[in-house]
């Protein structure tokens, strides 16, 4: 299980990637853990079809798991648009693999820029385009730009002003969760760092390694990061459960699937009524703050249901939002109080340290942050991890993989 709010810091090297992930077998020691992908759920028959690594080796369709109670929490995936070149050249920011791949990619682009004599190649290598001004895009951009700026100390011919960092947002502001005032402050802070923030602008194409924006700008680039929204996990469409117009599961305030006995849901995939909202019909926002709290109530309610006890209502008044913009930089709005700079960054770390699951991960993350204050930042690229057999193939007389090491999971 990945704690997604820590992905930007993992990408920047502030947290080890393995400490962003919680080992389910250790935490759920009394459970049977099946590693695989759920491809269909037939709740009427109480069965789920799961494709596992073993079924792929065997060439079978998948295993069928029977159940009494169904809990769905598959989260969300990136919401893409039919933009030329997007599927071929962009990378998302939803998984730890994408975060580490992007970190390696940025450092490798700096290596390319440092060693090439071709100004066009150098310019494209040092141009980084992020699409989407929500949490994922702004935090990923802020942390990676901060890391790359620090890394230029160790490159004799790459300076911070040589790099182009571009944030593209279709609406007229970024980070709407922290309020309009803090959103404007974030734009000012990013621009002060020489980051090109383009509001009311869309990505029209990224074919042929050229990002074309709706305002007519063209940026040759090898890096397009897509964080322009999410959508419910596709597995929900392969169930016989009721979905709303956005593809999320229709749920009650008790976190059961509306009108369906023995089915429960939480997190990004669940449309849960917000009983604390003043406006009727509002749903809980799909974020980590609600998901973690919903999980606890859902677990209790499953037990209450089996025992024939009354169910708890999920009610959490939104406390506010925090966002990191890099080391010692951040914005926050908590219970109406606005914070920026170091206090907001400290609040961001304190809050998420308290929420990351298990004491083991809390202790390890805290230890890493402590050591980071005593030693210099890590600027090591582990891009070779994506092609672990390349050197052995070369030693064995074969040809190493032709896939470019600077291309993390489809980025260009």
C-alpha cells in the first residue's frame, strides 16, 4: 500500500521509496494476501476474478475468489485526454514507480545536458513541463525543481537559470484546496523561483517531443508530467454495483454501497455523502484525509454488521489542506488559518507523519528527515534499476536493451 502524499518527497530523495510503501503481509498477518489485479466482481454470485502473476505464467484467465463481505477501495487512476503524443510520451504521478522513475529521469536529463554539445538537445533535456495545478502537479514540480536546483552545484556547466520548469493549468488558479489567497501566493512563490506558471492554458499536443500549448507556445522537451485530474479505477466498471455519473460507487454515510447488502467502499472510488456540509448532496472530497478516516469507520461497520449492531455514520468536517513546495517551503489553510513558508512546510510534514500507517514507517520517515538535516541532499540517480540486465547482457556478448535509460515508463 502506497502513502501517496509522500510521493513528491520520495521523488526528491527526502524519503526512501520503500518507506512510502506499507508491507501488507506484515500488517495483515492473519489474512490471506493475494498479489494481483481484480478484473471483475460479480456481487450477485459473491465472486471476484483476480489475475495474478501465477495465472499469467499459466496462461489462465484468473482465479475466482468467493466472499461473504466485499470491501472496495481501489482508489483512482490518472484521467487522460485524447491529446496527440500524451499516451506515448507523458508520465503520471500516482505510484512510487512513477515517482522514482521521474527522479531518475530528471537527473539523467541533467547528465545529458552536461555532456552534449548540441544546443537543441541541451534545451530539450533541461525543459520540464508539468500539466495540472492540483496537489500532485504542484508538489511534484516544487520538490523536483528544488532538488534539481540543488543538484546544479555539482554540474560545472548546468546552472539553475538554464532549466525551464513550466506548470500548465487550464483554470485561472492553482491549488484550489488551500483557498484563492494561498493559491495566488503559490503562483507568486513559484514564479519567484523562475518557474513559468501558465494559467488558463491547456496542453494541445506533445507529439514529436514538442509540448504545444493553447496559447501558441512550443517547448521542445523530453519531460511531460501529466497530473491533470484523476478518475475512478476501471475495475468499478467491471462490477454489477451502482455507480454515479462520475463512475464512483454510490455509497451511504455508513460506507455501504447504496442498496446493496454486504458491499462496502471507501476512498477515491466511493461517493460518500458529506454529512457535515451545509449544502445538500455534497460528497466527501477524494483525498487522503477522508480516505484514512473512512477506512477506520468502514472496518468498524463491517464488524458491527456481522454482530447485528447499529452502524456508525462517517462524519468528518474538513480540517483544511497543506502542500509542500520544496524543502522548507509550503502553503496551508487549516481551520481557516492561512500559513505559508516554513510554518506551512513544517505543518505538512507533521500532519502526514502522524497519518502514514504503522509505527515502523513513522519511525523510519522521521529518522530519514533527521539525517537529512545533518547531511547533504542525495542526488544519486538509480536509472539502471529500470534495466537491471543490461550490463549482464553486454558481458554475455549480447546486445543491451535499446530502450533509452532516460525514458521512465513512457516519458519522453
